[in-house]
């Protein structure tokens, strides 16, 4: 995995953008089905969206729609970045806190919206 965490600016990454919240912005705003497996953070604007395994894949949709090419994990103890245009993972700079969803937040989430058959509904 390439290391891009030096002090040079990286296109698609803002060192001042803070996360939009603790869960997928669209799922929490009422977009159906309203639950996610894992969370991803836009490295350019801080938008939190659900991963590609999640039913709605809001993080990738955000990247395509707004042209924000770099996402990073918003999961505890994960520190990778992914460039959607090149489809390559890399190590990037530390973004503003918080670095991940709250540890006490379940996976998948939010718990009250996750169907019992969620494993059959995820993208693989």
C-alpha cells in the first residue's frame, strides 16, 4: 500500500473537513432502507456514507455525484484511504477528529432499523 501521508497536498483530501456525523447521512435522513454495514468518510468534505456492502452504497454515490474521489474508512482501528478513480488503496494523512464512528455504535447500524436477515441483503 502506497504511503501518501507526507506534507504535500493530495488532490481530493482536505485537512480541515470534519465528519458530517456518526452515521450515514442519507440513511439517517430517511433514505430507505436506512441502515448500513460499515461507514466511509469523504476525505474532501467529511460526508459520512455507507460502504459498498451496505444496501444503499451512499459513500460511493457521493463520490460519483460530487466528484470527490478519495474516501477513507470511518471504522475503528482502520486507517486506509481509497482513490475511486484509480481503485487503489493508500495510506494518507491524519484528518480532523473524530477518526471513526463511536466504539459503542453497533455494526450493522442503527440497531433498530437492521432487519434480521441483513446478511442476505448485503452486497458482496
